């Protein structure tokens, strides 16, 4: 579980601690936090006592490092840690935040919730906040994992027991360490693992975005957004258009604030507009260039909408008129079409029959020269400056 040689020794912070037995470069996986996977009910039962090693994984599961732990559970807290936590596909990884000298104690910020009783901090750091509890959102940066061949694992449960003479390693009873995400973090929910790895490779080379988490199911994607609060989520249309639009509407209804980009292999103008009406800020094909994907991400991160130019199937002819030629009732119909309402719903809102709505739409298409309700909605989004397109 450990990627570098580590040792167990007395700590000046608390009880026993884990030390680097060799130099550890920055941006490397150091050790994985392992343990028995237990339910929230069992977590509450085990959460009492002087020695607990509970790490909350998500809303349903907790890892108990006291059973099958890798030794990562003995790493002490510091307000200026040399490790950061990265949760990925149900695995909890400790990454080196900077170069770590041989003999230096490994530390990580526990980020205890401010909703539990304050736990005093004795890390001795110049930036020590006085408690292990975090009082406001703390931002930490995800670092790239680089392979380190030839490393060995020295830490195991036997070593812990053999070195446990005297004072035993201890932890506060509520060790809910969480990974907080900054405004440039990205989450991916995709049906294809290879697509996730492709985005990871792209973002590893990008300074302004970092992959925070990835999931291969919509349910996991919803939970991922709740737990990691990313700035951007890339959502695969491959889950099905109805499932994706439902997910977008749920995210918008929950007020998560995440800017969602929908991407897929086969996207047409109708589907793209439907996604944006459901709450997506960006729509892009998987065949788009890397530059186009990054441009889309930067646009939605700034709060703008973005649609790949090739998705738009605009008619070759130009519009014969403008909206200034429309009557007030026709403008009302156009506004509701832009919101994605069907003829029956438009009629209900305006107090007219669906057949009358059809007549209004016929007149609107004749006056503007626009084909179809989706073309009409796209035209409205562009006129209002809501829809951004790639720079020429």
C-alpha cells in the first residue's frame, strides 16, 4: 500500500507517527489509506473510545483503519501538512504536497468538521489554527501521480503492534478527513474509463484545472458533486439523454453551483439545446480537439455557456427578418420556446389553445426565416449573448 519506505516512531505531535525512511519527491502517491469498509450505522457504533481510525469515504461508507489498515491511519494531523488527501473511485490516497526529506514526519490535514466539538491541535506549525476542526472552506490542490519503481513497503499491522510498547497511537474519535476542492477542480462522470483517463492526462498538463474525482455512474456522479463540490462536471451523454437531462435538472434543483458540460460521440442540435435547457452550460463532442474542450471548460468556469460549432446545424440561408417584426404575443411564444416548453405548456401559460400556438409559430418562422423551434431557441440564446461559440 505504501509506495516509499516508511517507518514508525515517536511523534512530537501526538503519540506515534509515520516518518519517511527515504526522500519522497513532490507530486507522488505515498500511501493508500485502507481498512474495513463499514456502514454509517457501524461507524456511529465504533466512533467512541480513545483509539479510533475512521475515515469517511462518502455518505454511505467509512474505512476503519484499525482493521486491515496500511499504516496510513497513524499519520498525524498538521495545519501545514506535507501530504494531501485524494479520494478516487473509492480509494483514499495520500499524495506528497512537496519534497519530503528523509526522517521527516508525514502529516495530513484532518479537516474535522466545525459541527463537532473542537479538537485542540498541537502540530506546532506557524500556520496552526488552534484546532483540528476547519472553520471555513480550505482549498487544497490535487497533484499528479508519478510512478516510482522499486519501492518497498515497510509499514504493516505487525510492525505497528511490535512498536506499540508504551503509549499507543491515538486519534480523536471523529476523524472525518475530507478533501476540499477549489474553484478550478473538475469532476468527470463517464461510461468509459478510457475517456476518464484521457481527461486526467489532459488536465495533468494544464495549470488552471485539476481532476478532483471521477465516477462511472450517474448516482455516483451526483454523490461526487455533493462531496467534492467541483467547479465543473463533465457528464457523458452516453448514459442516455433522458437520464442525463434528469441528472442536470436535479443538480440545478439542488443548487450545487457546479457548471456542467455534456459531451458525447453523437450529439445533434436538438439534443444539445435540450441539454442546455435542462441546465448544462457547455455541450461538446468527444471528437472535439483538446483546445476546444479546454476553451469550453474555461467558458463555463467563467459562468458563460458554450456550444461546439460543429453541433450547430444552421441553415445556409440567412434570416429574412428580425424579432422586431414580431407581435407581442409572438414574442411571448418565442420566450417560452427558448425555455424548452412544449406547445401544450405554452398554451397553458398564455391561456390559449395548442393549435393557436402552432399558428403563432408558423408566423414566427415565416417572419424570421428560422427553421424549427430548436433553431428559434438557439437564435434567441445568441441574441441575448447567453450562448458562446468557439473563437474563430
